[in-house]
């Protein structure tokens, strides 16, 4: 039996922004953006997005295997104004201003 180190088997965490039909932005984290977005589209994700479609994936950013980092970034992005989130979507080099 071969043991795999947890570092190699840990999935990477992503932070993402979804745009609703009313142009609102929702921020979340996941290890699989495609799967999570599909859940949101089906109404199986966050209650905040139910009935707000069509939804579009506006932005995604890969962080690495540590969930804590993703949670911290998600929190910081949620503190941004709508205008700041829009600037982040247009140019994620602005992410350094959030971190």
C-alpha cells in the first residue's frame, strides 16, 4: 500500500465571483469552480443566488491547498464595494490591494 502525502492530494481552493441577472456580485470559495457554478445554476448552491439567474461566472482565482487562505480572501472581497469588485474582475493584479 502506498501512502500519498496530504500536500499532493489536497485540492486547490478557488475564490470566485458570480454575476446575477440584476448585475449583483456573489463571492464564494470552492475546490471545483465548474461543479460549484453548476450547483448555483441549478438552485442547489447559496440561497442568495436562487431565482437570480441567469448567472455568469465573472471571476475566479486559484489560491492553493489551504482553505484558510481562501476563507480570508473571500471575507476581504466581501468587504469591498461593488466598484472595487468590478475593478478586481477587470484586472486581478489589483488583488494585491485586497491581500
